[in-house]
C-alpha cells in the first residue's frame, strides 16, 4: 500500500487516508486563452513512465493539499512537499537525480 | 489452415491427435510491410483481421512486446454490453456486440460468446433516473435494453439480496443480449485468422522508436531490427503515451491500474452478469464456476500491473451486502492490468499529427467488449482514411470541446 508523509502534520498516511488529486504544477489558463491552451490545461495530462509529480490531499487527516514526487513504474516515493510552490523543490530534484539519473519532466528544462 | 469442426475432432481422435497444427505461425520480421500494427492484443489483432477481411490488405505485421493477448485482453472480466448513453458510443459498442454474436463462426474458433444478459443495478434514485434515460436513448439507437423492476431483478438473479440496508436494489438496466466471452479465445481466434491470411504476428519484439521523414511515418525500430511500413497503427492501451512520445505527439490520457479477482469454483448459481456501479463492483460466473469479480481503478497513475489491496476489500465488502452467499467464498486469484483513461471516458480512434500513423487507445476500463467493433472501425480508418464509426472519437475532440461524455456509464465499472 502506498504511504506518503504529510508535510504539514507529519503523519505517515496510508493510501486510504489520502485522495489523489492528479498532476501537480499545471499551468493554469483563464478567459481569453486559446483552444490549445485550454486543451492543455484541461486534458493533456502528463502520463510519465517513471518520475511524476502529483497533488494529494490528506483527506482523512489534517485535510490539507500537498505535493508528492513518485515513480509510476516502481511506485517508489521520492518525497512530499508543501503545495505553495510552482515547481518541485531543489532537494527533491536532487534526490531523484541520485536514484533515477537522466529523468525529465515536461515543466522542467 | 485446417478448419476446426466436429469432424476434425473425430478424425484426430482416430490418429492420436497427431494432426493438429499450430494455430498461428511465429515468423521472424521481414524488412518491410504495408501496414504495421503495434500491439497484439484484442484490438490490434482485430484491426489486422478486418484490414484483411474487409479491405484485402494482408501485407501486415502485428508486433507485440510481450506475448499475444497478455495485456488487458487476458486480464479483464470479459463483460460484453452496449447499453451506452451517447449515440457514437452506442453505435460502436453495438456494432461490436453484434459482431461477437457471429464471431465464432467468422473466425472458425470458439470464443464462447454467451449472451446471458447484463443487468446494471440501480441502487439510488439517481441511478434509476440515469438508467431510465439510458434505456430511452438505447430505444432510439436501436440497442435492445429496458429498465426492469426490483422484482424482475430478483427473478433473473435469485441469489441477490434486493433489500440491503445500505443499498437496496431499486431496479436495473437490463440488456438481454449482453453477456460474456472467453477473453483469450478472442485474441487467439483473431491471431489464427490473421496468420491464415498471411499476416505476420511477431511476439517478444519491442518497439524502441518510430521513424519519420517530413511528417510522414516510415517505419519502426524494434528489438528485432528496423521494419519499414507505409501505415502504422498504435494499439497499445496503457502504454499509448509512451508510443505517442516516440511518434512526437501527446495524448490526453492517464494510465492507472485496474484489478479483478476470482473465487474458488462453485456450482452454477448465477446465469447473468450483474454490475453495481454505486458500490463499484460487478460479478459474473465463469463456465468453470468461478465468481469473476471486478472493481474500480486506483486513483493515481501507475504502470505496474497490480493495484492497491484496499480496492479489493472495498469491492468485496460492497458485493457481500448484495450477494450474501459470497461471504464464505475463498478468493483464488487476483490480478491487475493498466488501463488508459481519457478525460471523457471515451476512446480515441484517430489519425494523428504524424501522417500515416493512426492511434486506437483510451478504452479505459471497458475495452474487451469493444474489440470487434474497434478493430472494424480502426481498419476502416487506416484503409479508407475515414470511418463513420470512428468519426466522433477523433483526437481533436478535446480541443474543440466535442466530448462523448460517458463518465456516468463508463467511469466506474465495466
């Protein structure tokens, strides 16, 4: 079973306590944006074979949203971090590079 | 190919079964084919079959990374139905269901299609209204379904407890010509027929790259060397995103794990398929006597062919209320597959930004029932450049907002 540590309350929460919220760090688009931008925002989800960044909510705990870095192939968890950021923090990225060299993600050059 | 028949069994019985031949050949890939299909699951093989049968295109290779029918084709709960709400879905799923009716004769291979009837239980007031609406829509679409009362449900399936305290059964959407089929046999039957038409089915051959020149597909790089082709079909379910990545475009898909399980075999007790979408569970009895049970998908992206254990617990717990007799059953096996889910829960059968490259994906949790219809439409699209059945399922519907919203009918159980 997947367990993630909630970065707010520190609890090692198992999957039944959490709700998955899909891809993290999505660039949002508002009124006046192009059809392509809306398609991107609404449907063109990143579906990586490997490293992924996701939103999770500690629904049956403190109730807060946070982010997790996870591997979709090995189910390894690289770490969790607070939601108030537009990209994964440097320490998480460094940790991922240590175990999965050469990883890429669409919003990171 | 020697035909299978009662006479053939008698003939072989008299000579110690020494005359059976392999159902399909296992050739090494040639350097060039007119059409290459990636993925030898049900949908890929059906595409190849109808390319040959309906359009006379037999210079075809079907390439498979693992073994034939080893992905979701061999991992589903074999339910066949066509009681969808939207017109394009009803059209393609009903085409598929009707092809299943005669598939054993077409392929000369017994796919054990059993039109035993599928009921989708209404356990809330919302579901009653939803299924009545679907029944009316189906009447207009020419799909034979009707809404039945709780009493009729009990008559059709006596082992069901319709007075459950949490989720009483209030009625059901009943499709008498829905049912099940032998999932492996569908893949094997198509493979045998394709091989007989001279197509090459190449197993244990992984595609590592897609070659293109000036926006036109030229061929694929594989673990068994490069193969040239004029047209390429990508039919790889959960791994569609990876192949699209190689071809240079993106898909509006997410890959998640879906599980199923079977009980120990018991005597025949249930001769219909029951789906209970409110509680995320569905069940039928196989010819061997096992109760085949399926549930919901995991909520997060995963490429592992296994799911979270608590989903099994939730599914079984919910079904026990409706089927109290299964509470003492031992479960024999559990397995998972990875399914590709789109935003509107409808599939994609489409041309792609790469000329000559076509994609058939996004069947999510309900691809098995669609195998013949999907292959039929995909073959038409690849051979003729357009297909009435596939028209609405194009990739650009997400940009123009022309969704085929089946999230009510298809988002949970299949």
